[in-house]
């Protein structure tokens, strides 16, 4: 076999591989000999079929299989032997002329093919102990616990009739009939409909006009159906609803006592508060982790600068861009609405794609060097968490992941990335700072809203 380097520019590496026809024929003959020992063909005793007979029957198909296997093996080996790591599946260039291909299959011509790919760039890993990080912590207070328990209580609230005007969070019972240009429309009428003000169950602006009204009041509620409203004939049109308020109720929250705790499945209020505190602690820890991870990635981004495989960047950009444009189409927004142009947006998101690819390579290289791995138990836990997101479809989702290795890789990736981040944090100089829940929430939200999160 002869290998000649044809491309060596930047990260691109290309080779021309020539495999002798005699070597291919030898492999094909060995395969046919193996088949002869197992073949069961009419007219011959099992395992006694002559190789020459099999060659006449299956020679071309066996040679074609040998050629394909050789191309697959050598397109990988040519890089592995030179300690080059392809950034993606190498691109194979076969002879274009059909006659050449047939000559190879017939064993009359050497197999010659090209293989090209971009390789993973080499770069020097920085010492993680040189990073300075701040871990933002939130202490769980009694006020946090009280707020959470009140929210739980609100989910089982009752109602009591109220004298006076309705306020946001009150419930009004209304009868109404809607019309467009004075003409009633289908589905626009309701009798004795309960409506909690502030729940945003009705058309935007409808509930606001009922605040301050009392039982017996009659009014016309003027609203405009949203442009994306589900009923095409109503979308974007102004409508008037003749409305009568028949009753106003105010929420009645249950007392937070032992009976309430037992109804929630706890022995007493203390046990309920302990559960709520643990849940809040986990949520605060999650936000702390998100902020710390983002800070790690930001610092790594400043530390590393090297050439990137263009195809990886393009693939990442295409994924981001398609998601962005799909969301904009759904929201019926333009780049002008976002105070930018498509050209500027493309440049911005290309930079984001490059950042993501660069950080992915850094984390991957560091994790490999330090022996970071994802255990089967961790992968199973991630799969179980994913199954919970599809109640009633667990078996179908489970089968999908087990039958699709690439899908499992997508589950493994975030776990591996987080473990590498944890490794970096363990090596870095980390200071702790106590902040309010609101401040930490804003930090996380700002990171998520920023384009390169």
C-alpha cells in the first residue's frame, strides 16, 4: 500500500491511498475460502463447495465488499498512524470513471482513492489552578420557605363571595357576547363563566378591563385578537364583548397548620418546611452551578485562541441559525424588530458558533488528558431523567435511545462537560460570596439571554 500526502494547509490534511490489486484479491480469496467452509449450496455437500465455484457466483460482490471495507479502514488508519485526530468523518474521493471502478472490482487495477479532512488542532492546555472564580451562594431564609409554602397553599385555595370591586387575583363570574363590526361570531358567547383576574386566560386586555368592577356591573370590553390567534377569521381583528359581572369572589387560602401539612402528605408543618427548604436549596445550588459554569467558560474563552475546523463551526452555526430563524418566523419578527440586520446577526452568531466549538475542544482535550469519563450509572440517570419528560411514552423514548448511539452521545455530552467544569473548579482559586436570590436570578438570566450562553 502506498500513501502520499496531497494536502497540508492549516488544519486540512489530505492523502492519496493506493492499494494493490493483488492485496485486494488476496483478501477476497480469503473471504471466499471462509465462505466455502460454511456454504450450503444445492449439489454440494455442506462445507465442501469449491472456492472457484463460489468465486464465479459471488466473486464480484465479495470484491466490492472488500473494497468498501478497505476504504473504510484505511481512511481512518491513515490519520491514526500519523497521530492526527479527524474533526469529523473523513471525506473519501473515489475514481469518477465507472470503468476504473469496474476494473478494481474485477481485480485488474489497483484501488486508488483520496481522503481529506480537517484535524483537531493542537494547543497547549493552561493550568486550571490559575483561574480565579467566585461562587455565588444564596442562603435559604424563613421568608423563602414561607413564600414557597404560600404558593403551595394557593394551589388548593378556595373562594368566598366578596362585596365591593374586583381586584387582580379575584375571581369574577361573567356572561358575555362578542361581536366584530356589530356581528356576533361563533364561540364568542359565554354564560356564567368564572374568570380569575390576572390568569391571562382570556384575550390580552380583557381581564384588565374587569378590574374595579362589581357584581351587577355591565360594560363593553374592547380588545383585539392577537395576530397569531388560532382562529384565522378572528386573528388580528378588533372585537367588542358585551359583558355582565354576576359575582365577585376573593381567594381564601387554607391555614398553614398541622391539618394542611397532613393533607399535603407530611407528618406536621415542620416536616413540610424541611421538604420545602431542601427543594429551595437544590434550586439555589442549581443556579449557583449555572453561574459558576458560565464564569468558567468565559475565562477559558479568554485564555484560548487557535484555528478551528471550519466544518465544525459551520455545523454549529447552522444549528444556531436555524433555531433562531424558526423562532423569529413563529413570532413573526424581523431582524429590524431586533434593531439589527441579517448580516450583523450572521456575524454575531458565527462568533458564537466559533466560541462553542473552541470551548468544546478545550473541555474535550482537558477531559481526555485527565481521564474524565461518564459512567454507565450516570448515563442511566440522565436517560431516566429524559424519560420523565415524556409521561406515557417512556418505552418508545427508551427504545429510541437504545437503538440510536448518536442520541446516547447527546446525553453523554453534557454530563462529560459538567464533570470537566467540576474538575476545573476543583483546581481553581474559588472565593465564596453570599448574594440575594434576586441578584443570582438576574445573573443567571443575563447569562441565558446573552447570545453566547
